[in-house]
C-alpha cells in the first residue's frame, strides 16, 4: 500500500477512542458545511493538525468512507450531508388534477434573476463529484452547470455553444471553470474553451475564467499535493498536483458565489426574491380556486 505520493504507508489499527475522534471530526466538517462529497471530507481529514488525521492514501480514503457509512446507518450523520452526483434516479411527475399541478409548480417557479444583467454566466467543472458540491450555488443563483467528465465530449460542447448563441447575443458570456491542478486538469479548461469557440457565432463575446484550482490557491489554502504521474509529458511545469476536491467545500462555495454575484446588478437578488414570492402567492391562489371549482 502507498500514499498519494507513491511512498509506502504503514497501517495502524485505531482504538475505539481514536475512531470516535475521527467520527467527531467528520461530523464537525459536515455540520459546518454540507452537502459535501466523500472525497472532500477525506481531504479535510488528511490535515496533520487534526487530533486524528488519516493518511493521504487509498487506505485513508477507505477509512473515511467506512466511517461515513457507519455514521449514516447509525443515524449520527444525516444522509443528506453527503452528495453523490454520479448516481441519480429518473422520475416521472404526475398530478391528481390541474389544481394539484399548479400547486406543485408554485414551488418550482423562479423569477428571472438575470433579466437586467449585463452578462450571461454559466459554470463548468471537471467532474460530477465537484458538480454535486457546487450545485447549490448554481441553483440558487440560476446559472447552468456543466460537469465535463474530464475532456468534454464534442456533443456536450456543441450543445452548450448552441445555447450560448441563443442567450448571449447582446451580453458577453462568462464561463467559470473549476478543475484539478494537474497535467490533464490544466488542459481540460483550454480544450473546453476551444471547442465552445469553434461553434459560437461571430458576434458572441466569450470570456473564460479558471476559478480553481490554481497555483496560488494551493499555497494560500495549504492544499494537500501529490507528485505528478511518472511518464506524463503534458504540462511539464506542473510538479505537484492537487485535486479540486482538496479545496475545503466552504471555501469553494464562497469563491464561486462571490464570482457569480459579481456579474449581477446591485440588489438583483433581493428584488428578484421579493417578486418571486409575490408570483408564487398568485399561482397558489389560482390553484386554490381551481380546487374549489373542482
């Protein structure tokens, strides 16, 4: 067995007290900010300043995963505190009548937060794991989210560009990207940008922003690193690699939210939320009227 740097790791058996301390650390991290992916929690548990850290290794990851599973099944860790965007069910919504449909739709109604904005904004990320963590910000701020799954498929880039062509005729399009800092990760965003530009109309102004991970953030947040893979000839200036999940989820949430909000008009959130609540009351009133007629 080896750690993330390729060096051998000596396993140790934890006492009951040490396991309980590890569980408390896991609970505290998720209580502070949730939901998070297991990989995000794992990287937080590798902090050597913790009373009970885990190794930066596959074995360390398995330990965190195992404890999270035990805690969830024991009821000491809410299931909703862990996100897994790689597995989802497919559902068909049905309704008991028109009034039921309207009542259901009231909760889904969203006012157009961006109708007076001078920018069109969407978020791309390298993996579904990251998408599961940042989905809340994208949903709250009404921006599209694209998990590329590594180097994006040609079809996804084409479809995304077609949509940008429709909505960004009169305002610049701002693409925010989050991905790993490794020989592949620093090329994926360039590939996505290149593929998008290939299908954009000439009058579309596209600005591409790599939000994370970058070299300065690795230093600023003391993110755990591992050596680059031997034999990988890409991006030779990258000597130490960092997965996006190594950035604390709270930091990623704040960074993404502040960046998206910087493209919104002042007070847009407050004004839109007020209008949204008013419209929802109207829809619920219509639903009640239909129910009474029926």
